[in-house]
């Protein structure tokens, strides 16, 4: 696998993938490019009923367009007291809002919820598609809670209001490297790279590219 396309238009995600894979793959690290760098400017609708379905749609589409192996992901924030919302609709929660407005909308919906009832988790499904038609999926999740106000200036999405139980701070307050060890995406990538380190799996990918 000489080149791997990240099937996402989210540059924050692409940066996390590049950093995490470089740290996790000791050798034979592929060249990692974004979908836009591969010439992909739009994606099919994310209308799957699960994170896994959405990740597979993106990965298969990019591979079909580029002839290269691609990695698609779908992730979401699930808040206990909101019955798992925003979930699959995390990126569209509240409608056509910018990131700060979406966070404000979430906090408004939780304004009467006490700290002990603000439990939440980030979840992530990864799908690796090869030009030979193989699809392999991986899963990761991490627990935490929703803060009453944003804290930290790094990260993206809901990171400023997600307090990680593992890190004892918000995702927006931690370094990208520390976040990659415990985040939902980081744990899914750890599962992926463990799989890639198996010689038979690595050979399978290389033989199809």
C-alpha cells in the first residue's frame, strides 16, 4: 500500500489520521493524502443507518474514483441524557450552523442538566477499501462528559466541550499526540494498524493495489 486516501473533506480529521498513522505504523508507512488532494470534491450522501454503513460508502466511493485504497470514517458524539443524540447527525446537529453555533446549540439543550448526568462518548467506525474490492472495518470509542462551557483552543468539532475521562481535560486542551492514544478515532486506528501489522493482511492489501 504505497498511497492511502483519507475519504474525508474535514482537514482536521485528515491531520489526525496523518499524525496517528505515522506514530502507529513503524515501517512501510504509506503516503497519506486527503480526498481533495486525490481530486475528490464531493461525496455521496451519508444516509446509512449506522456509522459503519456511512464509513463504507465513503471509502468505496473514493476507491472507485481514484483506484487507490482509501480509509473512510464516520464518527459521532452520543450524549446519554439526549438518548444518544446527536449521534449519526453530529455534523448536522441543529441544522446549518457553524461549529461554534453547533456547540452553543448543544449546551443550550443541556443547560438544566447537572454535571453528574452529562455523560457522553465519542464513537468512530473506520472502513478500509481496496481496489480489489475488499472492505475491512474497525471500531473505537471513548468516554467522557459534556462541559458547561467550551475549554481549550485546539482540536475541532465538539472537542472544546468534551471532557475526556482518560485525559482529565477537554480534547481541545490536549496535544494531538496525547489525544490520539485515547480518542475514538485513535482507538479505531490502533485496531486498524494492529490488523495491518499482520503479514498476511499487509500482503493482501499490497497485492490488490
